[in-house]
């Protein structure tokens, strides 16, 4: 009988259906990293979200047969170690096809239309003291006609492109950094940085994409450009971004992710940045609409049942 251990059930607010086969279910609402190995001892199936499954941990779990990731990203799992030990790894896909693109545009609209600064000014009494019916302290720009560069053309990137077309934006798809001849329909990475009014990141985090956007790339962008990151915090050099926002190297940024979550001493948490009008940070919630979380939970159970039935799906290892 399978022993299924879930390490972070508190990271999902949904009704998780138990698999339709005999099993022993052990649920932990939250797990500290140092508790991972002990809690997975004897498990045949591990359900993880963000906790690290290193090569050392995997090697020490001889009973482990499957890792079911309750997310799309899998950079927290050592895939090579899983392959070496015959452990199947499956992730959840497509569940956030609506909620993440909508969050991207929430960030875009808030930055472009200066929602935060105007709201704070009203709260401070600025409107009440105005000599006329409105005031123009913060410049507003329309999304219509803006060039949106999308890096990552999976379900989420395509969802963002679909919404952008409704706003009558010009959408360009960005080729991978360092690629030779760009694919048909794609713009070279360096060219996209030069022409984009907005750059939205939707690619996975790995050793090729870590610090994909650093000081050099930020300097190559338009001075008024916006950078949106709802993918992974490690895609961007956060210190370089903090300096670029203060210097006005780019126009602004909207982030839903950081390189460490929950964050510690992160340069993007500096009070002057959080209070500035050109930076918005949300706590990794772009994916978490009620409908999306339920779709994730349903697919997660389906992945486990498919594995036990002998036909694993959504495999990444």
C-alpha cells in the first residue's frame, strides 16, 4: 500500500480529493526544510510545493517512487537524482492559465495608470485641497499601442498575449537569451530589450535563466520601460533592479515573486522602493484564485492516480 506524505498542505486552499486506491495519507500543513527528510521516511509518494528535495534527501529515501509537485515550477527538486534513483516527478500544468495573466495586467494597469500614488495622495488629503476637480501629479499612459515583449511562450505567456491583444498592444515573443537564429515569429533577446515598452517574464528558473535580467539587460531597456515578473524571483538580479528603479534606468516594475520566499533581507523590500510609485510587489499570489487552486488540486490527485495506474503524466523526470 502506498504511503503518501504531503509536506505543505497549508499552501493550498482547496478540496484535495484522496486518490482512488488503497493508501496511507499523512498530511503536514507546513514543514521546515530541516524536517523534510524525516517526514518523508518510508513515503512512496511525496507531495511537495516549494520545499527542496536535494540529491542527498532523495538518496536517503529508498522507498520513494514518485514526487508529485503541487505547482508548475520544479526547480526545487533535483531531477538528476530522481532519474538516477528511478523516481518519477510530475508537475501541475495549465491550472493558472487565467489567473496569472490577469494578475500581470493588474500590475501593468496599476503601474501605467499610477493607481497606488493617486490613491495614497487622496488618502493624504491632496484631492480635498485641489483647486480644481482633478490634478495631474502623476503621469498616466495607456496600454494601447505599447509594445509588450513576452519571454516564455507557454500557457501563461500565451494567456498574457491574448489579453494584450484585447488592449490593442503590439505583442512580440522573445527568443531565448544566447540563441543563434531566432525561431520564426520570435524577436532576438537583445532586440526585444531595446524595443519593448513592457517586458513580462514567464520562463522557468534554471541555471540558464538565473539572473537572466541583470544590470546589463536593465541598462539596455527603454528608460520608461516596465518589467513584470510573475514567474520566479531568481530570473532577475534583485540588487541590480533595486538600483535601476532608484536611478530611473527603467520606468518601473511589478513583481509577484522573490528569490527567497518568504523573504529575508531582500533589496526589493527596502522601504523607499515599497513606498515609491514605480514598484509594486505582491506576495506570490498571482496563481491563487479559488478556481485555479481547485484546478491544481484536482490535477495533482490525477497525476498520482495516473502514476499508480502505470501511465505517469506531466512528467518532468
